[in-house]
C-alpha cells in the first residue's frame, strides 16, 4: 500500500475565477507535460501509483484536484461544473505552466472531461488516455433523458438530477462508510438491488469484495469529502444534459492518438463503435473492476508507458 506522506505537496494555482489544488512532480522534465484527471468520487490521490513511474520516464506530471474536489474551489452554482468550465480549467492550467499542449489521462469522470477537452480544445491535447469510460457518443437525445428512459429514476445519475440534495445529504452523513463500501476489488457479480445504488452503499453495514485501500489511503479520500461534502462533485452529473447541448457544434471525431483501458469486470459498458469516433485508438483490457489504476497499478503503468513510448505526440 502507498504511504500518503509520499504524495507530492500541493500548490494552489489560479485558473480563471477559481483555484485548483495541483500536485506536481518531475519539474526537472519541464517541456514534457502529462496531466492526470481523476473521476468520481475520487481525488488526485487516486493517481498515487502512476506519478513516480511517469517522472522516471521523463514526464512533468500535473495532477489537479478538479473544481469541487479537495482544496480546489467549490463554486455554489450548479452550472459552474459544466464541461465548458471543467475543460476551461485544464486549458488555464496549461497556460499557467506555459504549455501549448499536453498528454491528458482521465479515469471515469476524468475521462469524460478529457474526451470533452479534446473536442472543445483540440489544439491543447496531443494524446489521450482514458480508463473505464470510453468516448460517449452524443446521440439524438440528452444523456439523462436517455438514461431515465432505459434505466429508470433510481439509476444514480438520474436520481442526482431528479432529486437534488437527497443523495448528497445521505452521502455526507455516511462519507467514510460510503467510500469504504464503494472502493472494493474482486466484487462478485450479482443482480442489482432495489433502490438507488449509491444510497444503498452509504447505508450498508457490510460490503462485497475486498478493500481496495489501506485505512490511511482511504482516509485521504474521506477527509477530503468530509471537508467539501458531496454536492460540488455531484453537480458534475447535474450538467450532463447541459454538456450534451454544449457539444452540439463540436467535431465529434477524436483525431489524436488515444489509448483506451478497460477493466474486464467494470460494470461500465464498452463502446461498440469506439473506433468510429476515435479512429487512432488502441484498446487494452485488464483483469480488474472499475478502479483500474488503483486495482492494477503495475499493469496500468506498464501499458501506459509502453504506449507513450510508442506513440509520438
């Protein structure tokens, strides 16, 4: 397990009208930036196993807590968490360091933001790595509308939008239990329970599978969410339909070289038409669940570094 004291010290960096808490390593490799973008409900600390190998490989590693997370700014307005703001933060981060472009790596929601960044600001991205969440085709109807029609009102993304504040309060009240029950590996497959999955996890006395983290590692996540509450990060979900509209005029094709890493036991579905929208993609599958870079850190590092060495910027 990883000793949290070995994680880089943070720096607060102004990006537009907010500040991001950024964990930086490998400044001696200035000129070769790579930006690691976490998902939900995560933290920059989720990339703890990747930072040192990337620095050793010659990268200047930038790992932000994105807006709504950790000590980064947490605006009150729901619309402050749409894709325009989230990608704008990353553009401003590059500007702060004087970089025209960078390689971007995203997991889960971080992957959604990185895909979106590549669509909205293609000149700022030279390579794309996504873990767990493949490129999401925009489709003819907004995403939450589609999810509600096919998955129902208890699906957690729909619930976050249709019952604002309900899940937030329960997750806030049981933050440590929720995160401990969520961050598991080797979770057996079973039929979905009635109700909203995230609320069920927050209230469950026991969890399936095995703990993903040591207690000190889990405490990094728990302390961060005890400080911010879950509403700022859940507000990302409350912009999904807004994001659908924001992407209306974007070229839907990802032209940059891309690496897609799936977990074989991840409940997130694979994209059957990934190559249609990401023609320069390499696809790799690992024997793990959703928390790919934390469940299989050595395998992820091997795949990532091999791909980065073989694909020009």
